[in-house]
């Protein structure tokens, strides 16, 4: 049976995670409605900053000594939970096929109507432009007039992704 020193960091990570995700969703919604930048990693940052001192405070009050393994186990749980949450956010927020399904949910549509209503009426051209701006913003691509080329970092990442897709059998487009 695990003792309190082993359970405190892991349990506190598990208990605080849903609360922080809920708070993060509220903050992100308010920021989005105000047109501000959406702080996607805000909850992870808050939990990371608050979790350690909170565990120390509870452990000291209870007379529990936390060892390095206890902290590593709790930290690993925190990282796993947040990486899983970020993946969910990514799929729900940026998944092209999933968004097409959302757009088709109220009623069947023709292709032209689907293109026109995509992304709240901004359309697929907006999506492509946004993705290109994101690549440029991360320094992965650059424009030469009408031509888009990968930077050195972009080439490295593209080759890494191609190798991963080949190794895992993921075909074009997904």
C-alpha cells in the first residue's frame, strides 16, 4: 500500500487538474470573446507554479516528508495530464475534418456552402492563410513574393515529420 508521501503529490495533481482546466476554459472563452490572445497554457502554468508550494505546505502541516521520487511521480502525472489536455484542445480546435463535421451537423450542405461557412464564415482561404502565417510566425517558412519556402528549421521539422509519418504508416493529409 502506498504511503501519504507517495500519494500527496500525485493526488494533488489529479485533484487540482480538473479545477484548473475548468478555470482555463472560462478564461480562454472570455479572452476569445474580447478578441484577445487565448492563453492556452495558462492552466498548466498556474498549476505548475502553485502545485509545489501547496504540496510542501500540506506535507509540512501533516508531518510528511516528501522524497525526490515522490516529487518526480507527481510531476510526471502533471506533465501527462497537461500534454493529454493540449492534445484534446488541438484536435478540437484545429482538427480540419472534425470542424467540417461540426459545420455539417445542423444540416447537410453542398460543397460551396460548406466552404463558405467554414470557420464561422471565414472560409477555407482564411484557414490556409492562417496556417501559413503560423508557419511564418514560428520561423518555419518564409515568403518570396508569391512563393512559400521552408526555412532551415522548417526543413528539419518537415523531414522529421516525413520520417515519423513513414515509420508509422500515416499517409498524406493526416
